[in-house]
C-alpha cells in the first residue's frame, strides 16, 4: 500500500534516456513526511498535483503501481488538463469490490499461502542485515527489493544493521479504510494498463489460492 520511489530504480534510469523521470514517494513512507492524517485519495492526489506544480511539469505522464492507481485516477478525472497520459502497473482495480471487512474476502485471504500473506518471518541471521533480509525475500518470494528501497523502509542502526520499520503505523490502514469507488469515465488522457502475476516459489494447488 506504500513503497518509496526507490522501488522503481531498475526502471527509471532506462526511461530517463528518452525523457526526464521523477520518483514520488507517498506521504507516510520513505523519506517523505509522516503526518498522522491525510491518507484519503483526495489528499494523496493533491500531493501529486503539488509535485507537478512545484516542479512546473508540463502534462507529465503519470505511472503508478497497485494502490497508486488511486492517485492516478483521482488526478486524471478531476484535473484532466494536468496529465498527458497514465500508466497503471497492476493498478486498475476497484478496491471497494473486495473490502477487507468482507467475510468472503477475509476467508479467501486466510487460505492464502504464507508467502502471499507475509506471515513467514525472517530468521535472526536474515533479519540483522540488509543483505540478509534481501536473501530472505528472495527465498520466500522469488525476488528481493532493491537495497536502496529497504534503506528507506527501515532505519539503519549505528553498526550498519537493519533497524525498525519506518513507515507511519496508520498510513496503510487509513489508506485502506478510506478507499472510494473509482470513476474512470471522466479520464480522457491516453492509458496504458499493464498486468503481471508474480510467480510464487511454490505454485499453489488449492483452486481458491490460484
């Protein structure tokens, strides 16, 4: 529900050869401010608009992954003159279709394997260092976050080891609770929507998990 812009460091430089690329980290995460409130779609979209205005960007193409689709949709539907296009990366869905308090949604989630739910915890040796934590991610998910991203997600202790999680504790919860149904009918900018499933390290056999 919230990741620093460093998560896209493998993509941004490739695009920068053709056009300027700017990464925006949502409030409550990474190096951005961590206020106690302001995690509804309207406020988050206003943050994006503030960046566009502050940097004097002329109709930029906005790209966002997963929950960032909320901001993209809100910006483009309410301020259609601001953006020249949208790129949704697994971000075209309506979160109100599967509310977290829905019994069927919770039942399905409870049947998901540990690697999906994030239930498995790293061993002590994996938890101490950033390299160890990346090894844990690779082992359980089949991929690892860039180290630069982890260093924005977690504090760095004086000895260089991985410290506590830095994100605002209520940011993700507030974002989930304040979701509203998306309206794509007012968007007139060109859209590219990309979808990709992450192959699990152990393919599920249960039909519900699939």
